[in-house]
């Protein structure tokens, strides 16, 4: 199965089992807007809890807030979003499809990397044990040629983005001979800048109404509340403020399911530090955030850092954590050292002092900020794409199983009476009552037990508990594990402890550095 087919299957599965639906589907949907169904919302809430608790419970110097989506419009002038929150846009005249110019070039670069890797792999097979990869990369003419061209285009793109040179971006697309994937032609328009913020009006009458924006990031809600939190919480630097909330961007290209949406959710944390100490903290947060991802157990090689070529003018370091989706390595989280830019800008635009008096040094200053910013929806996609597995069983049957890490699985336990009579459903209900205050538990008595197991596998339920006639005699049940499909008998009285040890978020927290 190709990665593309896998991705298509994943989208279909997400819909079939109540994870993700296209928005307002009865009206044919709304482009790049999605709704979470009964399973999706549970998964999403668990991911949020994993993040929120890792931030606010495991760090005594991080607290949370929940700011409004609407903010005073000056906020976005101060932050630079009104003038500069743009993407370079280009249209193909034949297909009438619109693209982000930088993304077209980045995809081309990724293809060159793939070509090089293929050559290396081929040579590795040919030469066997004696293969010297470094030497091959440095001397093979084909690899050298690909690499040189790739590096040249990469440098040109980085420079064009930094200089905001739209003509040069277009020229790179032409020089790389990039064709529209739909029409196959290179009939490109000029590159234009496109502001991604959604506008709306506040006020009951149109005249006198003010234009405001749907926030394109949650971070500014944290910056404008910096002093409120610092003072009321008596916070001492270094400290952080965390927030989870919706953000809106009028994305030019929105084609990869929930990877790029126009309405999405972010989990952001701004960490306020002493000027001069920010790069140390940046390093530390890179490690902390990477270990949060890796604790999910999808494999360390599924993640990598990607340092930014184009640093925003206010940032002095920035990196992305990328995950290997079915469509390649892509950003799930950004970690940015934003200097004192945001607080200084708000100080300038609001006329209020955004300073901190440091009792240790006796100085007042505008703190520097390290930001960690991650998309909830991209995390959902990360989990679903890593978890989705089609398996052939020993008996020849096939099963689709979502190997979602147990602590974030939507349903933790399914309780299944073998038959609908003889008092078995009643015992199943009692078991549910003993678990439901702590865990999301499902009852299912319909169809054969095999079919019920398959249904639970398909939504990623880590544990199934089956009540049968032996239960009536000795108060034991069968517990079945999703991944291994192993079954064993345990006493009903032991269930709460077994379930807790398997599905608690503690399992993930214990792995964090
Ligand atoms: P990209 O380059 O993919 O557009 P970005 O660099 O603009 O992303 P940030 O502004 O750093 O993204 O936003 C932080 C995080 O918010 C991203 O890492 C991503 O997980 C999430 N995010 C950003 N835009 C979207 C979107 N349109 N849909 C879903 N998640 C998003």
C-alpha cells in the first residue's frame, strides 16, 4: 500500500468510526473546516489533557489562562499581523488552482532529497559491507549534481523569503521547472502577498461598527495578560503561561485533511526569562518538548528538528518539531525564541509598562520569551496516522487496529457480556459502574464477541473485558489486550487497579525529562 492510499484509508476510517467529519457535510462541506465526532473529541480532549498537565502540573512555575478569541484590534497592529501575516500566493492559470509559492519550492526540495537518498540506498545495496556513504556522497557525480542544485535553490528561497522578494520566488519556481500537480503546466501567475487573518465586525449597527479579527494565534492573549498573571499569581521569572484555544487562518491551500485547517486549535506556552538567558532556555525547551512527543512511543525516528531558514526579524532562534506523516516529515510544533519583541510592541502600542522588577538583580526589564506552539489537530493527525494499522491474523482474517497509546485512547475499556441473558449483562453493568467515574468505558452486547473485539480495535480501545458463565461461578472475567490480542482471566475485584495501571497518563509522564 502506498502512503497515499494509506492516507486515504485513514481519512475514510476517521469518518466511519466517528473521529472526524467534514464540516456541514449535508451542504457538501466547507473547505478546510472539520468537525470532531464522538471518538475524535475524546481523543482530542485526552491529547489536550496530556499537554496541559505536562505544562501546568509538572512545572510549578507554569500556570494556564483562557483568553477570549476576540481582542482589541490594536493587538494585531502591535504584533505585526496586520502588516505582515502574509503568505506568498501563486496561481496556475490552467488549473485555476492556488498554491503557496514557498510550499511549492519546499516540496521540490524534498523531492531532490528523496532522489539523493535513493541513489545512496542503491549504492549501499550494490557495495554491501564495504560501502563508504560519506565518500559516495562526496564523489558520486549524480549525487553531487542533485545536491548542488538543491542547495542553490534552497539558499535562493531562504534569501527571497527574507528579502520579501516575490519576483525571485516566482523565478525559482520557473528555474526548478515546477509544474502544477493538477494541470501539469508551468503557466504561473505573479506571486502576491495574501493576509491570512479573518475579519469581522463588532457592534450591533453596521455604522460605527469596528473591524476586528478572529485571532490567528492564541499567543497574543498571553502577552496582553502578562502583567495580570505575573502580579496576581506573584510569579517570579522564569515562569510560563499556557493556553489552549481556537485560532483562525484563511489558509491559501488547505488540502491535507486536518493538517491545514482554517479553524484549528493551538496549545501555546510562553516562557518569560531574563534577557541573555533565552538561548539556554530555548535549548532546554527543545529537549523537553521532544521528549513529550517521544513518550507516546511511535518511534524516535519518526521525529526530527527542522531549524528555520527564515527567522522572523524579532526571533533569535526557531525550530520546528517535525513528524513523519504519510505525506512526509511536516511541522507539528514550533519552538521560537521571540526576544522581547511582543511585550515591547504592546508596551509601545498600549502605552502601558510591560516590565518586570527582578528582586534578585534589582533591575526592571521587559522579559524575553521562549514560545512553544503546537496544533491540537496536527497532534490528532499524528496519533491517528501512527496508530492506524491493517493486520493479517494467523487465522487468515484481517483486522484494522488503531494502536493509540492507552492513556490517550478515546475509550479505555469495553465491557462485553458473552450473551444477553443469564445475568451476564447485569454483572457487566456493575463492572462499568466500578470504572466509569475514572475512565471512559463502553458497554456492547450486540453481535458475536469476535465482531465486538474488531469494533473496539477499530476505535483503539486498549482493553476489552468479557463476562461469561464462569464469571457467575468465580467472579473472574477475561481481559483482552488490543495490541497483542492476549487474553487472561482476572478477578473482577482487581479490574480497577489493572485498568488504572494500563491507561493512566502517569505512564506517559514517567517518561518525560
Ligand atoms: P505552517 O508553516 O505549517 O503554516 P506555521 O509555521 O505558520 O505553520 P505556527 O504559526 O508556528 O505555524 O503555528 C504553530 C502550530 O500551530 C503549528 O506547528 C501547527 O501545529 C499549528 N497550525 C498552524 N497553522 C495551522 C493550520 N492551518 N491548521 C492546523 N494547525 C495549524
